[in-house]
């Protein structure tokens, strides 16, 4: 008998019929002798609907007062799902009880709409488990120090589930979703993409940060920090499939790198179309320049990703970096108005039609020539590389957006990811 956490996403909870299906699956696990804690998301579309209502009344404002009410509002979506799931479980003959985040309580800081979990008191949940109940812990929400309801950011119920699993030292946290696992790349771009049976926590972190939207990135960070055994799997298999088969399906996020080393050097190809490139041209080559440029950008709360600066010619150089596309105009304005005048640079130029393509794999640590193979593949396709950045387990290039699919397909093939699993 083990303590298991299940998390069900919005599509899995999308209708009363789906909720009944979830209840039958959870009941199967409980009847197999497990202590079950279940964290549901809001029914699909519900969070968007609720936030849309707020927008109808007032456009979003970056004030605490406004964001506090957004959290009050959005948290109701998950609360509905939790109660419905408890009712469905009771209808299946299971004893079940649901708790809102504030009833557990799950304590967070006060950063409304993107709060971070600080602690979880599991006494109440444990008592129910001991009494043989299936406990539903409402996802996405918590309680701040002043007693206000908070939410954890879009996709945040993944993080609720992992945090509950960590706090309760669960045997495993299973994230049930509408895909059957983590893929080598997006199957909509490369039909040959295949599901990974395992992916290391570090690889998952890189893939999640580059737009593979299977898991909220913070949940992966949490799992890494607290060594939570995490699996992503489909809720669309028949609920009554063999429990052992189900428990081994999907993708397991592993920590045992050695086991993984035998596998492909590159685990997956990630891409991101949400960035834009900005270059400050003719920058004097002297101390403090990077700070003057990027300090101003950071002060405006704008996140920067790839950064490059070349060596100088005649004491001048060019400085380029990428930001989120949504922050592009704001960043360019900021640089032109506030930074250029003091910098002695010539001009600020930019390009929003770029994308970032990355190869990710912990095998890159111990193999040379992986990055150069990537560059060769791109050159054979005639794709110009505008920027490069590397980390121990990732090489990313910034290229023209129109070559994204071509680049991803060519790299997927070149790194043998098209081949079926052995
Ligand atoms: N319902 C929330 C959202 O749509 C949280 C979640 O689904 O994880 O972002
Ligand atoms: Mg999600």
C-alpha cells in the first residue's frame, strides 16, 4: 500500500462524464489498496471563461487590488471541479472529501496570480486518508499570510499536485492529461515524434522552459528539488485497464542519469516561437555596458533569454539579446528613450520573426561534437544561424521563424529520434 497523488487536467475533468471516468479510475487505485490524494484542475475552458468575465468589466490592471479579485474569481473553477469529483467518487461507493486550498491549508506568498507555495499542512488530509477516504485537494490555489486566496499561475495545478506529493512524501505523483506522455518533439510538427519512456528531470526542465506545455515549469522545479517521482500519462485510456499496465505507461521523469546515459545523446528537440531579437548597434566596448543595457531591461521586469556580444572593432561592438515577443515593443522603446542617449550607441534594431530551436540531452555532457552536428545539419538545409547559446545539456540557435519546421524536422531525423524505440 502506498500513498499516491493523481492530478487531472482540465480536459480530463471537462464534463460530468469525464469526471465520472476519473472517479472510476481513482476508485480502482483506492480499491487496489492505495491511499489516494487527487488534485483536479478546473473543467476545461473554465479559467479562461472566468478571467474573461473580469476583463469585460475592467481591463486587467497590474494592481494588487485587481489581482486579488482575479484570484478570488479564478480559484472557484478548481473548487467546482473538486466538489464534483468528490461527489462522483461517493457515487462510486468511495468515501471521499474535498478541501479548498485554504482548508488544507496550502500556504503561499501574496504574489496574486503567480503565488509560490511556502508550506503545506498535511494533518487534515492524513487523518482522512487514515480513515479510508479519498482526499481531493483543490489545485491551483492557496492562502497567503493575511488570509487571502491566491492562485499559482496558469497551469498551476501541476505544481499543487507535486507540492502535495512532496509534502506528504508520496510514493509517486501521476499527472493525467490529454496526451500520453512527453514526446521527442511536438508531433504536430514532426509526425514521427515518439513518446519518451523516461526523461531526466533536467531534460524535462529544459523542454518545459522551451514551450513543451505538458507540465508547468514550476512543478518540474519542485519535483527536482524534493525528488518527487513524477509520471505524465493519459487519462483517455479506458479507466479499467490493468493497474500495473497503467502505472507503467506514459513518461517517467527520472533522476537516475546513469540508466539514461545508454539512451540517445539528444532526448528531444524543443522550439519556441514566442521570442523576439533586439540588437543595440555601435556600442562602445568598455566596462559597464552590458549592465547599462540589461540592467534597465531587468528593472522594467522584462526577462531576457539568449544574449550575445561580439569582440569589438575600432572600440565599438554590437550587443544582442532576445525577450518575449510580448515585451518587444516595450523593450525597444525603453532602450531608445532611456538607454541609448547615455550609452553612445548608434541605434536599436530588432526582429520579431525569429524562433529558437534547441537540442536537449544529458548525454551532451559526455559527448563531443553534438553541437557541431547540429550546425552541420542546419547548414545542409541552408538555414542561417543568427544567435547561439549553450548550456551543459542544451544547444539553442535563433533562426528565421520561417525555417522553424524545417529545422526541427531535420534535427529530429539527424539525431535518430525518428527511429522507433528499441
Ligand atoms: N485552471 C488553471 C489554468 O487553466 C490551472 C490549471 O489548469 O492547472 O491555468
Ligand atoms: Mg496543464
